[in-house]
C-alpha cells in the first residue's frame, strides 16, 4: 500500500497512555494529500493550510512569506 497511514507502526501501550494523558510532548506533523499539514502535540491537534494570499500570489513568497491558516482538527 502507498498510503502513509497504513504503513506507520502501531503505538505501544505506554505511548498510547502518554498520548491520552497529554504528557506526550513530541510535536508530530503529517503532510496531508491536499497540501495541508496536521500538527499534533499531546491531545492538541491543528491543521495548517496555505493562506489565500499565498495561493493568489505564489511568486511573492520569497520576499514576504505568508503565514498559514490554522484551525483545530
């Protein structure tokens, strides 16, 4: 299978418990098929999408990088 979600290793019991309790402080990022990035840390989850301004003017990002739009998962 080419799907990245199907090829990731399963979490151990201690990793699942740390994730549930919110004590897992690692920042994990996932590249989504639509180009957005999903960020997870503990029990927090955010989606970062390209801003509308960056989509309308893709050649100007070298001079003034555009921030991404953030939303909760």
